């Protein structure tokens, strides 16, 4: 019987934990950008409908940051678990 890798047995934990942690940090980054720059460089707030996801609006910029941070944290978590698996199965 072959043992499953740590990463393959916890893929949903990687996705959920990585995205929630990363998106939380992305929202903090967006708030810091808002405090630093204000809304001046952005043409519109973009809080309704499709404008909420347009990167040229402030709201869209924060949403894109949140998604990118979430994907990055999921990747970091997956890499860490893959390396931990390699150490465990030496």
C-alpha cells in the first residue's frame, strides 16, 4: 500500500487556508495603499457591478490584490507542504 503525500491529502486545506489568509493580507495591503495614496490615482471608486472588479478602479485594485495575495499564499503553503512531505519520506 502506497502512502498518500501530505499535499495530496490536504489540497482543500491548502486552497481554503491559503486563499483566506492571502486575501486578508491583500485587503490590508489595499487599505495601506488607500492610506498612502488616497483615491487620487484611481478614476472611480468602482463599488457596483462589474466596476468592482475593474483594476483601474480603487475597489477593483483591492480585489485584484486580494486575489493575487490569496493565490501566492496558496502556492507558498503548497510548496511548504511538498517540502515537508519530501523530508518525511526520506
